[in-house]
């Protein structure tokens, strides 16, 4: 008998590779303006030890109308933290916490860990 099945899950941790978040941000931007824009994912450690994820892109080749459309979709070249939040919100439903640890995959790509309540995880899986 597996006793672990008798326990209730509280929260889970998920690995989010930078390349995956980059792909999602680029897809969301393309959906908003029908133009491919390259996104660069970075991180910064804040004074309190918190890890902030940033999604940077260059909008200098975009028209004013395209920049406005991106802003309505939650993206602005001057707000890389907001861009990352927009991409993360496309993944997760509800509240999530970025853990203050940055990892390095074998292929050289970085990743971060997100902790999410199990119920929100289930809702995220069922999102359409």
C-alpha cells in the first residue's frame, strides 16, 4: 500500500527554463502585433534576496501603433519585469512564487523555480 496517496498536496515546484519563457513571451508578442520580436530573458537578485525575472526586447523598429498594441497586451520595452510577469501569467493561474534560486541546465540555459499552490496548478493545467 502506498501511504503517500493518503496525503494531500499543498503546493508544488516547477522548473521554468529561460528558453521556455522566452518562447512564450515571443509567441504572445507575435499574437499581439503579428510580428516576430526577439526576447532576451534575464534575472536580477534584489536586495532582499528575491529573484526578479526580466524579459527584454527592442521596440525601436516597431511603429507607434504596434507599441501601443503591445502595451495593451502587457508588454513594454521599458518594463522588462512586467513583460516577464505577462508571460508567466500566461502559464500560471492564481498566485505563484519565484524561488530565490537560479539553476543552470546542462545545455547552458538557466532556469528558475516557481512554487504554486496545488489547486492553482490544477486550474493552470485546465486553462484553455
